[in-house]
C-alpha cells in the first residue's frame, strides 16, 4: 500500500487540492434553502449540497468528455470549469425569472446596503419580514465564481483518479483491465464521493443560507477548507489504494 501511495504521490496531491477547491467553492454559491424557496431569503431555493453537487458534477462530466479528446490537463480543467459555470448560471437565471415574473419581487440583498458590483441600493427593495429575495448581481457573480472553482476541483479529482488507474495498469502490464468502462466508473464513483464529502463540510459554516462572497459568513471559509483538507487526505488515500489495485493481476 505504501508503494502504491508513493508511486502516485503527485496524483494524491492533486486530489487533495481538488477537494480543497470544492470546499472553497461552496462558500461562493448563493444558497437560500427553504426560505429562498418562499422568496424570504436571497439565493437559490435549495440546499448547499444539492447546488454544489449539481454544478460540480456537471463540471466533472464536462471534464470526462474532454478527456475523450485530449489528455491536456489545462484544457480538461477549463472544460470542467466552463461546464460547472454554465450549470450554476442557468440555475440562477431561471430562479431569477421565477422570483421576478412569478413571485413579483425585486432581487435584493439584506446583507449589504449597496450591491458591491452595480452599486444599486438594496435595502429599499427588501420586503418587510424577509432577509432579501431573488438573486442580485453580486450573488450571481459569486455563484459563477463558485462554479468555476468547483468545476476545476471536480475535474482535477477525476483526472487524477483516472491517471492513478492508468499508472497501475502500465506498471503491471495489465493496461487493458484498467482503461475501459470499469476504470471510468470506479473513478467517477470515488470522485463523486469526494465531491459530496467536501460539499457537506462547508454546510456547517454556512448554517442554512449564504448570499455569496459579500456575506459575513463567507469569511469563515478557512475553517471549512482546513477540515476539507484533512478529510480529503483520508479519502484520497483510500481512493488511490483501491484504484491502484485494479492493475494487479
């Protein structure tokens, strides 16, 4: 087992970096939870893990498709980032349509008096008894940044796990047993598992809702990142050992 870890030390480090990026990205996504579903809080009306996973796993799939074309890591990471950014952007746009044209409320934040990006006044449009509603510009931009980081993190984890399997196959001469659908499936399962672990940990920081990088809760991200760093080390060790054994015959 020690030999497997030492032989894949670079990929182990990449997996850990990817997990940390995923954890950090969650703090950027505007999560409104149940209150936002009733237009009583700023953000998207669903939970932290669902939003992070939806965007990040889309990035993971995008990265997987790119890996069919090239093994260039920057292109694969870019593909994952773009896929996740598109996913979270579409979610936020459709949510905004529902809030504006369905509920009839103005996207506004209760955390700041002026939108840090547009400089538009916010407090005048916050309905009484609510903590904001909809997705103001700053929350949208923050969500896109979150998708960028989450997509890169997910793609990096998936790419690293695939490389671990390929390395194991080449080192034992059993490349045919680790380069097909079995390796892709197992790598995807481990990548999804690592993603969910790092999406859940920041939930304890967020505590239900967060508007984006302008929210005071965003400043708590170092605690979650440190926790995710430790958790990802354990997950990465298990994943690398398991996948590296695929090449043993």
